[in-house]
C-alpha cells in the first residue's frame, strides 16, 4: 500500500515539476502564432498599399486587402491575451477602419501610412 502511495506522490510531483515547462511552451507557442499572424497582417498591409496605388485599375483589391487584415486581426485576438498586442490590434483595427471609410467616401487614394505604422507596432508586440 505504501508503494502505491509513493508512486502516486511521485507522479503528482512529476506533473508539478513539468507544469511550468508546459506553460512556458504554451506561451512561446502563442507568441509564435501571434508573430506568424502579424506577418500575414504585414503582407496584407503591403497588399493594401499596392492596391491603393493600383486603385484606378482594380478598386476591389483594396477592399480585399482590408478584409484580409481584419480576418488576421481576429485570429490574433483569439490567440493572445497580451495587453500590448491587444492595444496594437486596436490601433491597427482603427487605422483599417479609417482607410475603409475613406474609400467608401470616394477617396481613391487614402493615406495608408497609419495602417503600415500600426502593423509595425503589432509586429513588435508579437515578438516572442
């Protein structure tokens, strides 16, 4: 009977010792997921910039790039609860909303520099 209690105690101790490593890996995985998605956001922001430059030829490309950014921001929000990342996502989301509004209001070449700046901040916030 004592042998059984000893095995249970050793198993519990083993789990207790490994838990910080598992949590640490989880945090690293979240940071990597965030960084990968931030990379996708950066690509979408680059696509947006190109779409704005080519707006006369294909005005729907800007909308697609904005939609891609919004989708990626939703993914980041789902994957992390980091306050700095949350703030960067909010700022980028606001910048995207401003560009979207400018396009809807008829501006064929809205200023996308706030989107690019906010993308850079998000990338910094997501670094592991």
